C-alpha cells in the first residue's frame, strides 16, 4: 500500500467519522477515534452495501458518503450496546 492511499484512507475516515459524529448528535470520539470509526464504518459499508445490491462507486465523495453511512450504523450499534 502506498503512502498516498494510506493518507487518503485516513482523510476519508476522519471526515466520515466527524460527519457521523455530527449526524448522530455529538457521539464523536475525538480525532483518532473519528478516524477509527470512519475506517471501520467504511469497512462495514463495504460489506453491507454490495450484499444489498448497491454499487459503491469510485471517487472521494462517494467514499466519504458510504463511509459516513457505515460509521453512522456503527455509532448506532455502539449506542445500543452501551445502553
């Protein structure tokens, strides 16, 4: 894996984690936590959406969109477990 792809993954993860924290009413975990939530959310979206028949397109904006949706799902599940 090249440095630029790792950097892009971290940026997409950070943006997706930050957006999901804002959408889910302040459930963010700080910068490092948001990056982790965004990356795990992107992985989760990469598993869920193709199984449902949705195509995950290429590009930065679609990556951020799908990673944000996956991170929202992840934050929702974390909220269920915490309660």
